[in-house]
C-alpha cells in the first residue's frame, strides 16, 4: 500500500498544491548503473527521451533537481513511526535513504528517494491476519500532464508510506479485506484523503506461474475480480510454450498501399494465440501483450495474422507475407509500419516477449474498467543505490504518541454509532467538535457535516464561512430558526445575503390552526384524524423555519382533537 501523508513535501518546504499549466523546463533521463555496476532491467527498458515538466508557484529548486534535498520532513518521520507502532513493527536504529532508479519521466532526478523505517509487525483484518514485512518512507512521483512525456510537479516529493505485507494472503477476498483494514489503520494518522492519495499494488503468483505485480489499484471493489482474472491469465499462459521468432523482414513491396515502410517477422507455433477483439472470454490475447511491448519503443501498435483483414491489409496480402516469411499452418506473424530503426527496436521487444516461456516476471498496470495491461519488466536489486545527499537519521519512538484509532474516535463522539462512524470515516470529527464549540447541538453538527453542507456544494454554492455558521447555529440554539429552516438559511448565507429571521409565537401558530380548521371544516369532519397529514403540510408551509416541526405537530394534534370533540 502507498499512502500520501498530509504534512507538506518530504525534502523541501513547498506545499502539496495543484499543478500549473506553465511549462517550466525539460529533462533527458538516462538509466544509470548501481553501485555494483549493473543496470536494472526495468530502467533499461525505458527509452532515452525528453520530458517536459510543468512548474507552478508552489515548487522550488529541489523539485527541479537544481538544489540538494532538505530534510527529511520531521513530521513525515513522526507519522511513519506512529504507523509502525500501530502495526507492532520494530523501527530501525537509523534511517538511510536510497536512490531507486526511475527513468520514465515521473521524477526529475531519474531516481526516487526511499528509506526503510521498520520491519516486522502484524495486521489484523476481517477473517484473519497477515505479517508486515517492511514500512518505507519515500517521495511520491510527478503526476502525468497532457501526453506521455509531460508531467506536473505538484505531487513530486509528497511524503509517501510504502507498507508491504508478507505473501500470506491466499484468496482474492483476503487481499481485499487486508487492504481495507490497512487503509482504515492509516486514516488514524495524518494522511491525505481523496482520489489518488492511496494506491495499492498486489503481487500475484500461482504454483505454475511467476510473481506478477498488479500496480495502481484505486478501487477496492474491483480488487477481488482483477486478482482472480490475473490468476486465470497465469494459468493459461503457463501452458503456452515459447516461440523462437524468425528474422525481421521488410515486406513493404508486398502491400498495395502501405502508410510507410512495413516490417514483419514469423512466430512459430503461435497461430490462433494472438487473438482478436472477438476472441472468447479467457483467450490469452497474446497479440495485445506484444502490442503493449512494442509501444514501449514508441510505436503506436502492431498488426498480426490473427486479425487480418485490418488496417488496409487484405487476406491475399497476408497470405503473400506468410509465404515470404515461410510461415507454416501453425505459425503466426506480426507486422509494424514504421521507419527501419524504430521498427527493428519495436519488433525486438515483441520477439523478446515471445521467447519467454509461460508467465513473464513483469509489472502490469490495473485498468479502471478492470483487468490489467503490461507496464514494464519486474525491477531487480540493481535498481537501488545509496543516497549521498541525505545523512543517516537516528530513529527513536520514545516521544512518539500513538493517535487514537478510528474506533476510539467514533466511540468518543456523542452520537449514534452510524453517524459517528460516518464522520470519522470522512475525517470530519475534528470539524464536528469545532461546530459543537460554536454552540451547535451534536445532532445539528452531524446533520450539517454529513448532509446539508454536501448538498449545498452539489448545488454549486460555496460553504459559508465561520462567522456565517456561528450566526446560523446561534439562531437555531435561541429558537429564532427551526431545524426545518436550516437548508434555506444555509443557501441564503452561501449566496452572501443577510439572514432575515422572523420568529413566530405559539399564539400565532394556534390562531393559524384554528382558522385552518374552520376553513376546512367539511374535509376535517369527513376524514377526521386522517386529516392530520394534509393539515400538517399546510401549517408547515406557513411556519417552516420559524417554529420547530415537532411543536407544530403537537399543537395541531391537540387542536384537531378539540375540534372533533
């Protein structure tokens, strides 16, 4: 689990705000060797290219890699130690930052700084428990801007906790339950909330497969299905043998109207395995896998023999290409339209994938609609090397106070269980106490935070300021504003208008009810006590917001019974 912390940036004093559309600078990133002289597989798979970075007013030279990092942020270290204690983990004596090579453009430095904070610990979840292997404190990466090579600096450097569980979760449901429990534990501390502030990565393997990392879960609801789909995908790939591709051949002359030069190669034994959009559910769709690999070389995609006719290539032309490549009945071929240098690099990636037996050791990105697609090779130990700009930091948990858990915070609220849990889950309990301090009743404060203020925002109106809310709360507490009139009063205050309070006395209410009963005498005598509902609507239409609805109901019932004798 990756969780952003709500305490500024990790290595500078910049706020974690929103990005600016102004282009600040560009960088060209290269994969570097580790301290052992090795280049990581995942880093080597990235192309050397220029990246553009959008820099706003809230960014400094640290994010641009023009100044050494300052820090680490002591608040972030404290939160990391709090989480370690909540998990029962053992903090290290010293925290040493390392550099993790990342050259996909998501970090201006070409690496991500990360430090191991604690090891061990255990997480209880609904249905079981799982060991915690390690907890790391690291910096978050840039957000993507428009296009693949543009990034926003607002998220870069935000403190991020990375918590890894042991491989002890054996069902998709257990994975989901553990992720939910860990997210709930983290919300007891000072963490950021909202879309993108917490991300889950799940490593999946089956006995006949290999470890595959599913990266970037945002919705816990889809997690069991995506994990189950990955298990099925690995089971199908485990039975597929490797293919030794033939040489790359230019086939431009064999096509009637090629958009540019065309290059192709044979895949022995893979006929029917590449698949199409019409393939049955559960088909391995290896053509889509190969397309994901060639895109990493800057190619838009590829065409393969299973899906022809397509993209202007006819069946007759496909047969001619197959003959040129010496394809047999069980062989397939792939085709790329590009200039020679790019096409050769793209097809080499596709061929490398075809040469792998069974389940490749890789990282896959989780799609919002479910399923996953190839992202990059699985990184190895060569990805890490020591950070030289940040000295080691001694760790101690002596002065670290544990925050109350979500259950403890819910139990402390003077509300029913459901409302209390809703407030705590939304991190609104602090705001609740502020409203109560202003003089609000607990019920009114809960109703404002959970229902009335959100409805106001849905209507496109701003949230009233502190002074306006104090005026509203005082009006309700003094009886000048009934609870039924709060919605209208909030809208009035949100529009910046003066709140006009016209209270009514019990005498006014009784006089109105007497007049109404006389006016609807025939209706009341016919319906008798069943007339209560329609009459209540009429009275509330006159006194809504000026007299409490419970008092209206009480006085109307008394008057109705007197009228009927």
